[in-house]
C-alpha cells in the first residue's frame, strides 16, 4: 500500500494582528481593512523557508527511523539560494543518509502537490520506498498591500512510503497551464499581480474544478464519496463558491486559515491537508487540490494506522503556540522592509569559508558532536581529544546527534550591545541532560521569560547573513520552553551563616523563638537563661537554656547554653565569654532577659524597684558593654534592646518596669552614636504580648496572634547585616509593626532672644510651644539644638508634602491636573492613553489642548501615544524610584504610537 | 627542581600614562610618555636596556603586528624585542617575559611595556571581529559581546547560591561605587567621579543584568616597567625596592565550554592560578596576608566572583563581604582596586596588567598620595582575558624585598 506515512507542520510562533497593518497604513491604503481579519503568521528574524522546512521535516520524522528515508524534495518559491540545493541542506540538518536523492522544486505554488504526485509515482515504481516531501514558503509582499494581509509563512512535511501508511494514495489528476495570475522575475523580490477578478473567475474558479472533476472521473467517485475536501484559495467567498460548485457542503471543506495564519504559498495545500489528517478517522476520503499554473488533485483514504502515529506538534500544535504581535514596524524590520541604522559595530566582516563549511557540515547543519568511545562523554564540538579531564583519550569520538536531546539553561543574558535585529540578543550556556553543552543563541523568547534551569528545545535557524555575497549561514539555537522554568528565588531569606549571637532570657517565650530562628538561619547561638521562675527568684535549674540548646542541635544548628545572670557585671562578662570561648566572637546581642515586680508606687518597696532595674537596665549594661568591646574589634555588631509599651506610653502599676524600659531607649540613643563607625547598629523592639494591657481589648482571634512568631521577624531583621538602620524603636506584635519615635515640636522663640521671656509669655504662647505639627525626629542631641538656634530666623518654606507614600495609580490620575504645567503646554495637542495593568491599574486618557489638561477614565479611539505599564512599575516611575529610560529598555514600559510625544510627559507634568 | 620566581627579580622603575580618551595622541606617543617616566624613575638610560617586551592585543585597530612598533618608536638600538599577545593578560605577559629573561641570567636589565589605543574604532566598546574571529567560530558561536559573556556569571551565580537577583545586583553596584570612590583620588584615572550604589543600579542595561556602570570604561593608555636581578638592584645602590613574589598563568582547557562540571558561576582558571601563586609567594592565608589587590574588573560581576576564586572570600560569601565593605579602601579588609581599577582607568588591553603593577609600585614606595595603604605587605594583580567559558588568567604578587 502506497501513501502518506507521517506528517509534520510548522507555523512560526509570531502572528501579526492584521489590524495593526491597517492602523499604521490605513491612511495610505484604506481598502486593506476589508481583509484585516485575524492574524497572519510571520517568520522570526532568523527564520526563512529553509529553517521552517527543517522544523516541519523534524516534526514529520518524529518516531521514524531516519535511515529509512531515501529521498527528500523541498518545494518552495522562496528558497534562500537560487543555486545551492536547499534540500541537500535540509538533508544534512536532518542527518539523513548520504546515498539518497534530493531536489528543490520551485517556481509555482503547486510545486508541493506536483512533487507529491511525482514522489508517490516513484514509490509506486519501486525504486525508492520512503520519500520525504517538504513544502515551505515565506511569502513576501510590499508594505500596505492586500497580499501583505493575505499571505502567511509556514511549512508542512509529508513522508510518503509503501508500508505503514496512514492515508492510502488513491490517485491523482493534474492539469497544467501558463495561467499567469502573478509572477516574480528571477531578479525581483516581490510578486507582480494581475487583476483579482480575472484571477478568481478565470483561474481558481475554472482550473480547480477542472482538476477535481478530472480526478473524480478517473476514480469514478463523486463529492458524495469524499469526507474532506482541501484546497487553498485566499479569496474567502470564492473558496466557498468553488466548493459549492463541486457539490461540497461547508462541513466537507477545510478552512483556508485566513484568520489563523494566512496563505502560506506552496506550503498551503500541505498545511491544510495535515490539518485535515489531524482530525481524520480511518476510512475517511480526503481530496486535496493545489493551484498554480494549473492544478493537481489527489485523493487519499485514511487507514487504521493513523491511530498509531506518535503525537507531534503538527499544524494544530503550531497554531496553538503563538505570540501575537501588534507592532507592525517590528514585522517590517524582521522582513527587512525598513532600513534601520545598525551602527559601525554591524560593519564586521561576514565571509564564510566554504572549506570549513564542508569539513564541519554535520556539526554546523546537523548539530552532530562526538561521544567518547572510551568514557562515554557526549561533547560538542567533536574534537580529536576527549574533553573529560579524567579521560583525555585521543581519536575516540563517534558521531552523536544533539538536536533532539533534552537540554536546559545553565546561564544566560540579554545583550543590548550585540548587533541584533531584535534586541536584546538573548543567549547563554545550554547543557544536555546526558552530557554535552554549548554556548547558544536563544530565539522565540523574551528575556523576562528566561531563567537558569529552564528546559530548551533546539531549533535550526539562520545565524548570520552575508549581504555582500548573498550568503546565509545556519546553525542551531535554543528555544526556551515556556512553563519549564524552576521557581525563581524572590527572597533567599536573610541568613546568619558565620555569625555568633547571644540571646539573653532565651529559655522560653520570645527569647527562645529568637534563638531558634537565628540558629535555623545559620547563626551560632549562645542561649542564656538563668532558668529561674517567672519573677526571677529561686536557684537557676539550668533546664530551660539546655532544652533550647538541645532543640537547636536537633535541628542541625549550633548553640551553647549559658546560665549566668545578667544582673551582675561578672554575670554579663561570663555570658560574653561563653560566646568567645565557644565561637571566638560576638556579632549579635539580643537583650531580652526580664522580670516583673508589678506594684503601684505606693506599695513599691526598694527591693522591687532595684530588682527590676538590675535585670532590665543594669542587666543590659552588664552584657552589652563586654559584647560591644568585642564587636568593635571585629568592626561589626548588631545590638537589640527590648523596651515596652508600658514605658513608652505608661501602664498602671509598673513604674519600675516603665522607668527601666524607657531607660533603654536612652541607652540606645547614645550607644548608636558610639557604635556607628564600627558598623555596630543598635535598635530597640517593643514586643506586644499577651498582658493585662491587651486583655479584654483584643478579640480572641487576635489574641491567638500574640505569639512570639509574630514578633521575631522584626527582631531578626534588626540582627541582620542587611539592616543598616540604627537607633530605631519598633512596636511589633500580631504581625503589625510601627515605629516609635521621640518627636520634637517646631516650638517657638519668645522674648526676642535678648530679654528672658516672662511667665505670661509662656501662658500666652502655650499652643505654639506644645504643638507637634511639623514635629521632627532628631538623630542626636546636637541636631536638636539647630532649630533652637535657627528659631529667631524665619524658617524656610516647608518642602513639598511627601508624594511617594501611599501613592496609587488612581491617585496619580486624580492628581494629574494639579501636576500639569500649563506653561509648558503651548501649542501641544496630544492624547496620551494610559493602559495600566494589574489590580491597581485601569485605563485613562489625558487630552492636552490649548494649554489645558483633561483627564478621563476610560479609553480613547485615536490616542497620539499609548503608554502600557504594570501598576507597581507605574507608581515607581511617577514617584521617581524607576528611571523611565531603563523601564523602557527593560520592557516594563511600553510605548505605542508617537514615541517622541511621550517625551513631553516629563515636561508637562511635575510630580 | 624548579624554585619559582620569588625574590629573584626587582622592579626598579615604572611609568604609566594618564588613561582616558586620548584623542590627541596615538599608541606611539603613549609609549614614549610611559617610558620617559619609567626611565627617569629607574635612573637608567635607554642604552642600559638589553631586551624588551611589548604587550598589545588588538593589533587590527592599534599598532599592527610584531614588536617593531616598540623598537622603532623608542628607537631601541637593534636589541631583541618581542611582542606578547594573550588577550587581557598581554601586558602581564610582557612583564613575565622580561622578568623571566633577567631571572634566567640572559640579561641584566629588561623592559616590559604595554600599550593599547582603543579610541580609534569609531564607537564605544571593543571592536567586533565578525568572521575574523576564526573561520569556524564565526559559523556557530552565538552573538556574544564581552559584557554579554560576563553577564552570564550573574545568572549562574545567583542560581547556584540561591541569591535573589536584586541582592546580587546591589552587591555588584557596590563593587563599582567602591572603585569610583578610589578613582576619584587618582589623577591618572580616566573616570574621576563618585557614584552611588543607587546610580549604578539605575544605569541603563548593557547586557542583563549589567548596567552601564557595571562595565569598565574603554580608553587609551600605556604602562611599563624596568626589571633587573636583585643582585644588580643592590649593586646599583637601590634600597626599599620591590621584588616579584609570584607570576602565574592559567588557561582554560576547554572543560568550561565542553564538559558538564563547571556551573558557569566563576573562573576555573583563576581558582587554580591563585592557588599556585600563593604557593610560589609563600602565602598561607591570603585573606589575612594580601594587603591590596588590583583585580580584572572588566565588569562588576567579574570582580565579585573573582574574590572567591582568589580564595579571599569563601564560596557564596562574596556578596556579603562586598556589602560589609570588606573590599573598600578603608573597609578593614583587603582593599581592592585602590587606584580605581579598570572601572575608572578603562581597559586599554595591553596596558592594564602593567598599570595594575604601577599602583602596587606606588603603594610600596609610599607614593600613592591620598590612596596610600598603610604598610602594605603583599600586593596582588590579576588579569582575566577572554570570556568566562574560555579564558586566560594571570596573577602577579609583588612585595618589598626583605633580606
């Protein structure tokens, strides 16, 4: 049985939204809107008929032993060489046998179907058993022409043979005429078209039916015996009419793919036939006709074998894998229809040594490397000495084809300096799972979608063009596979590897959690706890600290216990010595130990007062001083104090505790100055915990959150080298964090500076003295004297109110009229359309005319310039955190329409 | 049994031009400018020089092939002159040739001079060789530029050590800002401007993630050294001279490109070259013993990963060391690019290696002005030519002659 054994398809990933042609060129050629439906496929800048043919052929040979192929024909009217066999290049790229026949068939859109007939007849003759026929076209037309709309790029490939056929060849009928609906002279780039009405009426409508009817008569069948009728005709109405004239109902006719990809020339009968075969059931009769200077009609009947065909991309998969492009000028650039300045850098020499190309043909066109017969290491390129340093064998390399091996990305970049038609040039190291690697150009991807570890496919592409000599060089590139990237690290989680931390009072509660988390993140921890009862009385049992140490060790961390009391200078030193003895240094100190002796002042005996002072205030001194000395030696340190809302705001029955706790803030304020130049940062946390303060105020579900875990992250941040702030106090609890600061009001000067102010002056200006409006937070005592000295000089106008914080996209547009600089707008008449994506986004347009600025929510029909951006990026851009140029070059900011006018935005609005 | 180069050869004079866009002069004038300073500094005459080496790389846009440009420009009287070309190590190779020549006893006094005139190409960056790169390479190598090749270190390093892109980008930025702070103090530097980490991070992207300020400049310049044996230096009455402690070179074996063991995150050559150099110089703990370094900071990420290949920072800890200011001039660690580095000098390829040695020379002689490092012991210079996956690494270690 003779027929089709397998099929493969390739439609380039890029699709041009046809309306974008009309949008750019409608002013010039308004009629093209008539055919501006859907999308047309177009080659990436590194694709052409040859590369598409290789890809369609690879798809077709999926699961097929390539050594069985004994002929290959390439059918195309747009081959990159007029005199160099492109089918021989495809044959080399596919690593087919050398002793096969190859040929290029060209100069007519029916070259594909004619070759099918010829090849099937050759197989019938018995001389050859498996012939691969591939049709491919990259159809060229001048800008703003109907044909630019109609045409598409694509390829289809069919393996014909005499065994295991999925569609049996039933017969064919051909007619040949010199009917010149269009032609292209040997030295011309574009087709010359005759009147469409004549082409339709005298060409398609007469010649296709003639061939199909001839086939029906020859096979003694009628349209009733046909399940699927395939013929290209880009005139949509004519396509329907011809089918109807031949007696086919609409459901028998395969769509001409105008909306999906456009008419792919010599490849189109293949593309449509393959699409039909993808849906066909065993027993279906398929008739295909190819038009061009005559017509070929062929009939196939699908066999049971169709179910055994391994899955493949095909036409269905090709059409699904797409990226729609709205940028018409990109399309023009990719097709070399506009000249852009490429710079001196692009003037580099581009000559190809044919001798090298011949010697390395398998490597260059077939991506064939070597595999060492001695150690089994696959390697690229194949060289005489094995690359494995432990092997190094001479002359042991055997041919090894890499093109279908699975590979992934090791490293990559997006290069804006490299000369490229589609910058940035994305390339990187790819590594094959079974061994071997090479530095490859990437294609069919956007930089933002590429990551290390992502899988890639290999694709045959054009690597360079030598325009001076009319030569194109081809090699293999990597195509990153969407959705295979490993998850990206957003935050590593701050680490404390190599750091030594002391946590006092770490036997339980907050201290324990700090110690555990520090250890989990790599710190070596001294777990200090006296091990006493809640109120600090009684002998230390050593158990709480030991238990925490044990927990850390079990988790794979490092820790030692310390049982000394913070309440004495000796105890404090002993704690620090524990760290030095065990780990040689101290990087982090968390002063957390504390006790309570709550009494009203009336009942507060000296021992209650002293006990609290000794542990909290003096205790902090006792440990911090020896630790500080060690930190200074290493020029690094992070010190944390623990304060309390009781001290900051006041709490009944805790005068001792409040005084001690707030004393620590003073301690910090000065220590931060003494530690600064040694990179010793000092900060304070006020943990919100379950106390009488919160009881009854908070609902039970929030009480649940009064756990150390909700405080610890802030404390650990203070401990990290990433934290460069010093002298800060933070409330922390329930996952809520806010800063506590001592603010100084603007105040007022009384008495004119020479006379002492009077008591009555104070009374009279009480409001001015005590106001906190415009209050400031001073970094040190000296700074606070400044305003006092300046008080008799009028203050400079306050700087603009902070616009950065809490800014949203909506607020930006609400505030736009205020930011508008009318004096910059004379003669300006523009409409900016802002399309801001994301949850906080939306669409606004801003019309500037006659020195006025009108901001309207919603779209605009004909904006001068359209600005597309994500909501977060937009807010950053407006607040000055993001540079417009870098946002643009990185693709975060997209500008459509008049790019020049977009530059007015900076002048017209001051935020 | 080989004994290495340690303390066999003395550097008795050095010279270095101002680096920059020297529109008014060519390679010839640059050579004379460096040589004049060097000769005066060494206190020797032209006729005392018995052999010379010229380091220069891109002869196509520069002086042309052979060592004749040096011999004819300096009017050297029919003495042996050799050209060395080994990418960015070309200058250090010239130095190596001269040092080995006097160490062998073949000559008493030799000259090493490096020069490169890059600003005659008509555009920024290094020339694009196209198919002149090699008849086979041209047919399959990707569309690589220098920044693009080195930028990949960042993607691989971040992936290997699980570092968020932004954290690495910030550390890279600090590598550059630190060098600019030093270059500001150097009258011979090309770029003399302080820049902040934020400015570096916001600079336009050249090759992701490298921004403009992650890249070194492109400039013209020349530097040279006159070397002799320790005995000769002593007989000339030289005191406090500096000697070569180590000279090492390591070239890729092709493993990086072809064998799946390297992760693309560092330089295999530098890792091995530095180990050998420390051994030759007798250095046990480089983090403690090296007083200052001039690294090949063609790009910020190159310098960052090189800290680890030089065994100064532990693997995976360079980011932290950078952020801790360990490599800052007054950071308490190992000051790096004290003269401003390639970042501020630009990279006239053949001249860079000798320019680095020039800074060491000034530092050891207490002539580094505001940049002066207190009591330096060992100074290390490092060149890296090529691309991370195929390169030439050279390392020199110099120090005071102590005997």
